[in-house]
């Protein structure tokens, strides 16, 4: 979506303060850009894929794109050496029948698959509790097919609850914003492409850091402002979520704020 993305990543990797860079993508343009991204220093990819069934996946992406095309790009990036995680948003009655096929495919290919409970991000995805397949339900389905053991979190605030397949060591995870919220341990702020700072994925508004920068704020002033915004935040949307808040509380769209 951004021209010369690899050049931006190359600049970011030169900053001592930047410890990690990841890219979230639908995988469509991955093969065309993977070489440049890797050479620029990118090593980690989150790739969205919600089904292996061709007609269903074409329906979900709205463009008739076949999953084989995305899988080919994933395999290409994997051979290059990227660390890859695949994200599947699960909706009851839409793609929940794909849970086991997706798990089996990525288990066999040694790629971590993360099942994401359907969330009311933004204002227009038709969310309802009735469409949510919970982590408990998905885990019970997987247990009938595979033997799993829990994996300790890699760091404080890790959003995915991870498990390991005992026969080959591949991992599977669950992001449980609806059924097991994790607001109290959230460590993630977000910065939009227009310079607005958001302290929650479900935020209704943010703070314009770009204006501070263009008004001449120093690095210290920016740091103090960000610390103040974070330390005084009261975001706990997932704890408070109801059908009413989902329908009536206006939130920033996922395509704008990022995942």
C-alpha cells in the first residue's frame, strides 16, 4: 500500500531503538516484494488467510482470489527465511468448518496459525456475539484431531495463547479478545499513517502527535506526552463489550488503525 516500503524499513532497521519490525499483509503482493523487504531487514510476517476452500475464500476476500495463490506466496516467503504467522478470523456459520483443514495444513508446513475470535473492530463488519466462535470451542475441536500442550508466553502482554502439537512441535494460537479479554495486560499502542496516537484497537479518538512534531516539539516533549497518554489511559473496551456498545460506540476502522 506504500510506495518504497522497503526503503522505509531499511531506514527503520538502522535505528538502535527499534528492536523488531513486522509486516501484516494479505499476501497478495508478497512474492513481488519479498526479496526487497528481506534485503531491507524485514524478518517477520503476519499473513491473513481465512479459508482453504476456494469458493469460500473468494467470497470472503470479495475478489475471487484463490487461496492457492496466497499459499504459493507464503511458501516463497518461508523459503526465503521469513518468520511467518498466519491469522485466521473465525466466524460461526461462515468459515468455522475450515478450522481443522487450516490447522492441519499449517501444522504440516511448520507455520504458526493463530485463530482470532471475530471482533467488532470498526463500525461496519456486522459483528454479533452470535457470530463468535470462542477459543474454548475451537480448542475442543482441535483436541479431537491433535494432541496439544500449552506454551509459555514469550513476553509480557503477548496477545495469543499458544499451544504446541506434540508430534512435530509446530504451534497454534488463539487471540481471545471476546471470550477471554486481556485489557489489563495490553502493551500495545498504535500510530496511524497520519500521525495520530491511539491507545486501544477499539479507540474512538486519538491524539495528534504529528501536530506536536510540526509545531517543533522536542524528542523529550514527545516522549513525555506519549508516556502521559499511556499512563492515564482508561481503555478496557473488550472488558466492557456488549451488543449495545458494539452497535453504538463508534470506533476507528481496522484498515485505518492497523491490527
